[in-house]
């Protein structure tokens, strides 16, 4: 089946969160979160290496919206259920629909870190992927030095399948880095 024809919810909730596809107009809140979190994002995220304008982020959000509709990439935005505040960006990436398998990526607005939101969001996304998308494999990949990012799959019972040596370049220093590969199977 062509992935474009796959029907599944564009939004779901957890105890404290609304998790949904990006929509035109979300650029402003995502831009504000990036601005507030730049220091924490820069060592790990390629997009944080250069200054972005609100318009740049708005265009990126619209592109993510289109990619969601075409099922090429399923970015998901995380909002607080009670206040409606934007908390984090996550999603299901590097999709192989024939298995199906997905990689969960994530970053959080620094102003909301340390409250368990990212763990709750990733658990919700994993549950969604297994129940709605019939995932057989979920992966989380992160730099071996990114302890905060590594803590999430470890707390959620993902298995560390291995460490890929000299797998990538650090976004901020261009030095070789190692990548942890965590997985959870259906």
C-alpha cells in the first residue's frame, strides 16, 4: 500500500500532553523555543548551528506538515494539555514502511526540561507507533556523550543494541563522534 493512503490519527494525547502533526502557524512557538534553548541544542542538533529567523522556522514547519501528509516523515509537536504551551519537537523519522520501522528523534524547550515531559512524550509516541502504525521496530539514536538524551530510552526500556564508532560528526565542532543505537521491538 502506498504510505500516502495510510490513515491514522494526526493527534493523540497522554496524561499531560497533546502530541500532533505540525500545522501552518506553529512556526512562531517553535522559533521561540529554539531561541530559548539554543545553548542546550547547539552541541547536539545540526539545525542549531546557525541563526534562524521566525520565517525560516515557519517554512520548516510547513515543510514538515507536507511531509507528514505524504507520510515521508512524521514530525510531531508536543504541547501541554492544560496550558496549550509548546514544549517539544519529536517525531518518527527515517521511516521504512515495508517493515514498518521508525526512528524517534526529540528535543525539548529548555524552559520545560526536568519535568518528565520528554519521557512522557516519547512513551506516547512509541505507544502510538506500535498501536496505530503497527511498528515492528523503533530506534532512538543519540551521541554517546548526550547523557540527557540517552536517559530517555534507558528509562523507557529500549535496549542498547550497540555503539557505532566514528559514525557522525559533532554538529558544533565537526569532530568524529560515536552514536548509541537503542531499539524496542513489537
